[in-house]
C-alpha cells in the first residue's frame, strides 16, 4: 500500500503555470461541448514533455479533470510500451487503479484476408470495451487504427461480461450459454484461462485477467457460495463475494450476427430485414469463418470509440507519427480490399472511419495534441512545458550519490522508481552505505533486511529532503524544474539494456504425475489389469447383483477370444491405461491363463537387473568424493545482480537447488527442466560462475554447432564484466584454432569451454574440470551418453531440457536423479498463436508481410534439402522486398556460420532452413515461423521449432502448413491438434507426456527394455522399476494385504452427481488408490469442493474405502456379506487380539472362528451406512493396536 505522502510528492507538478493553464483550457473546452455550443473550441497544442513526463501528466490530468482520458498513439507497439508506465504513474499519483488503465489494441491482421485476429488481442479488446461502457475504464490507450474501427452499440458491449454476486438468483444454464458465445471452452477440468466446467450445481470458470479460477456453487438458481481454487490441485482457496466473468472476444458468436454477415456477403442488404435473416438462419448457413470478426459491425448500429467515451478528453500523442501511421495503414486496408474478391459487397468505409473523417472528428473533440518537440507555427498557440530526461549514470554508484547529494542541497525532491522489491532494497542498501537518508514509499516494500527497516538510522519517515524509494515500473526518469522534482528510473541508475515490467502472476502449480488417471480414457483403448493382463476397454455397465438393491457400475474389459471381465469400480486401483514403447497394438491376454504371470515374472527379473545397474551408478555417485564448492562470494552476488531482468520464482529456486548440490561433496547430477525461453541458460551461467570462482573449469555441451555458437555469444556477453576466458570448439573453428584452444584448456588458461560432442573426445583434456553443463541432453547419441555417464561419477553435471524425453522424466520420478523445474514464464511473454492451414501462397505472403511491417524476422522451415532453394526462390517472389537466406546442415561449415551470423545480426529478414534451427537460435526479433509439411515432424520437434519464436514480449505466430486433411495420418492429426491446444505458456511437460503416448516411451538404458514396456505397459513397467529400485536400496515396504470386500451395498458415484464418464472413472480410481486416511480425507474434501455435498451412495463409497484401509492395516484378506451372514478372512499375520476375538465369539450366539482364519457371524443391518459402521466398529474392537478410523 502506497503511503499518502507519495501522492503529495507528485502533486507539485499540478501547481506549475503550464499545467494550470492546460487544465483551465481543457475544462472550458469540455464545458463548451457538453453545453451543446458546437465543437470543443479547437485542439490545444502541448509541447516540451519528454515521453516519461507525458505519462506523468496524463495521470495528473485524469486526477484533476475527474473524467476518462483517451490517449491515441501510432500503433500497438507504442501502446504496449506506454501502458505499464502509465499504470505506474496512475497508482503513484492516486489518479486511478492500474486495472482501470486499459488498452484497446488494433487488430494485428487486415480485413479481407481471411485471417482472424490474435486471440490475445480479441481478449484484451473485449475486456476493455466492457470496462469502457460500464464506466470502469479511467484511461484508455488506443492505436489510431483502433480508434478508426467501427464498433457496435453500447448495450452490445455491456452484455459481454457477467458480474456474479453471492446470494443472487442466476440461471446456471443460461450463464453457460453466455460463456460459450463469448469465447469460453467447455472442459472436464478447468486449468487455463478461458475454460469452464459445469458439474451439477457447481460451475468452475477461469476468467481472463484473473489470477485464479473461480468455483460457483448454486442452490437451485441462487448463488450459494463462490471461491477461488488452485488449477493444479483443483482445491478451493479464498471465498469470494463478487466475481466478474470477463469475455474472451468482442464478437460473441450468435446466429443473428452470423446470419447478417453471411447474407450481406451473399450480396443482399440486411438493414431492417428480419425475414432475410430468419431465412439465412433456417438454412443453416451461419457458420464462422477465418476473419469473420471484422464484419461484426454490419449486423448492428455503427458507433465509434468516441461515442462510447462521450465525456473523455482526447489526447493525440505525437500527432505527426499518428497521422503517418494512419495513412500507411489505410493504404494497406484498401490494398487488401482490392486483392480480395469481395468487391462492392463490403467497402472499407463500412468497417472503418476514413482518415479524413477521423481527422475532422478529432478536431471537434475536447483535448490536446502532445508532442515532445514543439515547432511553433504562425497563428497557432501552444502550451510549452519544461522537462528534461534524467541524467544517466551507467551503473556508477559514486556518480549517483554525488548527483543526489547535489539535488538534496538544492532542496529538490528526489524519487527513485525501481521495478522490483529487490531493486528497492538494493538501492536502500547503497544509500545507507553513503549516509543518505531515504523514505520508503509503501509499507509493503520493507524487507527483513536491516538496511530497509524502519529502525535504520537512514530511514526517515518525515524528513522532506530524503530520497523517496518507490516500487514502480518507470524505466526512464524525468527532471521537472518547475515542479522541483527529479525522478530517476532503473535505466538511469543501472544502465540495464531492458527492464522487465513486474506484473503479478498467479503461480503455476508443480507438474502433476505423468501416469494416467483415466482423464483421457476412451472406449476401445487398451488397459492393463494387474492380475489379468492386457485387455480392451469397452465402457461402463450397470449390473444388479441382488434383487431389490440398486445396480452397481462395472468397467467392462474384453480379453482374447472375446472373454469379458467386469471390474468393480471400487477396484480401479488394479487397472491402468496401456502405453507401449512403439505405440503399436498389443496382444490381448487370455483370461485365466498362466501367461500373464510368466510375463510379469520375466519383466520383474529384468527390472531387478536394470535397477541394479542404475543403482550402481547411483551409489557410485553418492559415495564418490567430488568438489564441494565454497558458498557464494561477493563476485557471485555482483554477477547475479547484473542480470538485466527480474528472476522468476522458479529460476531462484532452481539456482538454490543447484548451489546446494554444488556445495555438497557428492558430484551433482541434476536435470533442469524448463520450457523454451524460460531462463534455463541464466541459471546454468550462475552455476558456471560459481564453479570458475573456485578456480574450476566448466564444459558446456550443446547438441548442434549452431546452439554451441549461440551459447558462446551469450556467455561472452553475460561474463563480459569479469576477467574470465570463454572459448568455443566446434566445426566453426579451423583445425589450427582448435589445436591452440586444446593446449590452452589443458594448461588451465580457459575457464569455460563451449562446444558440441567434440568436447567428449579423448584429445580434449581439462586441467581441472569442475562442472559440465549439457543442453538438450536427450539429443546426444548412446556413445556420448556413456562418456557422460562416466563423467557424472567424477564432476558435477547439470543437464537442461525443454521437453524432457519420458525416460529422463521417469529417471527423476524413481529417485535416481535430482530435478528442478522452471514453470513460470518470463514477465510479458505471450502465448504463440498457432494456425494449422493448407499450403497457401497468399497466407505465406500475408504472414511474412505482417512480420516485416513490425520490423521482425521470419523462420521458414522446409526439411528437404533437395528442394529448399526452390522454396526460398518462391518466398522471394512472393515478398520481393524481403531479404531471404537459406541454411541447412549439408552446407560447408564456414558458409553456414555466415548465414546464421547474418540472420542473428538482422542482415536478413527470412531464413529458409531445415530443422537445424530447432535448437539454439535465440533471436527476439524473430516472431513468425512457417513450417512446411508440419505433419512430417514429431510433436516434441514441432514444439521445439515453434519455441524459436515468441522469445520476447511481442506476439508470436506459428503457421503449420499441411496437405489436405484427407492425406494426414491419424498420428499426424493428433500431433497438430495437440500443438494447437498447447499454445499456452509452459506446455512443454504436457507435450512430453503426450509425445510419450504418440511415439512411445523409449527406455532408460537401452533398446533391450522396449519389449518389456510393450509386454506390461508403460505404467506397470514404471511401477515395477520403482519397486525394484526401492528393494535394492533396502527401502522395501512390507507386503501389503490386498483386501477384497464383497458387501452387496449401494456404493457408487451416481451419474447425476458426476455426469462426465471419464471424470467419474477418475474419481473411482482416486478413491480406490488411497493409501492412508489423510489421502482419503483429501479425496473426500475434493469431492465436496468440486461436485457439492456427496449423496448417500458416495458417502458409502468413502466409508467403504475407509473400511478397506482399516482391513489392510489389520490383515483382513476379505469380507464377504450375503444378507445377514458375514465372513471375515484374516491372513496368518493379522494384527488382532486373540482374547478380544474369543470374547466376541463367546458373546455372539451364532459366531464361529474357523481354523482357516475365518470369522463367521450374523450382522443385523439393512442400510449400507449401518453395515459399514458396524464392520468398522467390530474391526476396531478386535485390533491388537488402536487404529484411527476416519
């Protein structure tokens, strides 16, 4: 929370003569317009404000005028750069909350080109338009092309969102219909923004802009309760009284709108003709098509952004640039119209306000044009401000201190605005060291550090001359002499090349286990029953076992010779989905044959041998004495402070994990998993710096020459300020150069050596190797992995991977390897819009032209060397102005290096290449990728390729070009569908799990294991491996009793409680698989939370699970009940008290205890609840030790 005095610091800027005059003229202009006396008396010209000063004054003007502001800028990029700083100033001045400062971006594609706008742009526009018409937008930033768009009426946008309040009456079904129309997707489990799930009287929804999804529980039509929940665990968290379900699109899908568009495009006029629209709807010709969103205004009344903001003061930022952008954009719209075959059916003037009309409209509106450089024109009056950019210190703290001391002596108010709490504390520490008093701008900024604490002698609550430290994203400062204010941003102080805006992000939960929970089980899938082997899932079936009792649900499995097995859903812990190493169809087992037992025994022996080999490695590593690196020193802290971005929480945790390993005497073997571009390299560089600080050498292995080269460039740049020697050895080096580097490495004169598998050659000898960093480990061959395996016994090894192959993941899961995960995306990273389309030259030209317009670069992936030059020539013909290069692995080394260097340095626009670019190229300007014949690539490969774009805060696009759908194989179709689905950030782990199913699991140590995976299925293979490893480690768990309960009770999950079959199966499996009372309590709480209060049948299922847990712990092999007669079968080692058992038999008239360990007795109970409670009570009374019964 900002302290009140912060606002007062900036209030002096409102008292200057220029500001007072501007406010006076604006108020007069606004009153004149609202009084109905014509236009706003002409535009006011404002000059002399630096970019930062403009944004500060916009926030002050909103505070003083008390009405909305509309700020027009040249394009989307300008709006994106301006928005976070404007939000920061609105909060610092108390003008408005950050959430009410919004942008209305222009569409990123042109009309008439059959392309829909980026989903993120649609989502932002929809939220902004709703906020505008509901009065919750304080300041709106819009590119001029957006201001020119024709819009729909106010009521149309007011209906886009739904505000839900606790206690209100709402029709849940109509609410779901609305969510469908505004872009939400119906799913079984809500995990990502834009999804919803309805289960009976509970609606889960994840609105855009929300940190967490929300769970809305209805009682009839009344909203009984609302709470946010964790998308990972699905458990409820914080109660809510009000929830806003924002839209994902400004163009809701409605039959009326689509009918109007289709009718108009067929050549008919639709204005006022309901009959024509009804005919169109009746004919069924109302489907959506790419680019339909542009035509939405056709279906309703035309308005503009100015009509939706009638009270706003309108500011044009840098009018010359805005007008130039407007003219260029309008020419493109007209060109697109001429190239299309739409003709006169829809004219551009029906979708946009033409430039001349827009300029005339702006002249009539109250507001001002704002330009930094005021060029006086005769007869024009302007209001000139005085502002200067802040002094740049380039990281020199003595210079900062000297300037601050001078400002304090001149009685100037000095403010340091820093983007993160860490930066604030860092500056507080520096000021304290130089005895300069400071004030903290908010209570939340105080840390546990003494230097930023109230008790510090340099902290001054009242002292006016103290430097004010505030956490705010204002990269560049400003000096306002008239306001006596000197504001410095992070770029002024630390000379960072880029400062990342700090946005609060909801933390993603850790990766869930890869093993199947039946969420994706479909009829016809193969499954493995632990006792009977491989069968085929045929669905669920209800069967009545006892007359008068309700039927129970069973899973129906088919085995060889069409034999059927009916598995009670209470025993789904025995069933797993079948996945094989090669993805082929398995052979069904014969029910009742001994073959399955022999198969399990054979695999178990192989598992034991394999686990023994793995454990030898594991034991050697644990007992080996490696280097115990020293704790961090001053240089390490300086190296990490020099990082130009704010670290994510996951990066910090991974760094801490690695340092802990390195400071241990055992050699490190850690896998660092993180999505493409999530900052793994920075973590690795911190580990490398730690190693060289202890006078050890570091080897960095990359799978390709290109990746090695880029790592070399990155390391050199990052380590430039420190006296270290970094070299690269690869085919980009001549033989003479390589020889010289080898000698220097052996002599200990190279600190970090980067290269491909060449580093593993015998002739590369290190003087004192301490750390090996392996990037994309799974791409190295078996021979190289053997060499790495030996290295792991001697030195610390850090492996990195974006989509880790499943065998690597499961090595980590079974505890043979340490793993750190980076799941949090860097701030401002955007999801990649993925388009799957047929090969179309018009689409290719449009995609390339669009990227060139924003100064970007394009990858065109064509994985056939024999035709790559032909494709490149065609690309050049399509876009003559583009500078096109070709790169592939068969080129001579020096030629390929030149090509890559040219592209990296932006001496070319389009790189037509094979999959050589899959790893390594990190080019922030490259944000469009076109992949030809995407169906020929594996899923992980496609994901890696797509990860080459979207590595900055620009929107990225991936076009997957495929042949006609009829030519796609089923696996290719699934791969492409998965890639479209996983466009969200951090999808690498989902990709790895799905690719496991599509291409098979591979194996842990070699091809010999694939047959074993095929024989028993991947999940059982993994379980058996884990058990074998535990046994060899001496951690073997005691043999558990597999209790069978046949009670003839109504224990089930009714379909009216969980309607979706796979979710019902999933919960049955969860209940059947609980291993202790805590796990059962968690499942019980989750059921109530997600699906509402459990009905009696579900309560009985949970009691049944509790009874089974209790029986297993005591040693009950089974309980059989038929009418009133009950048999309890005990195992030989059952934990029962003989005296208590004898007392029970003596007391119960018809009770018997047979020599075979069977207790027979009569149980008088009819209700399931009563039966279960009496059995639990009996077992508790017989137990040799007290057991907790839930």
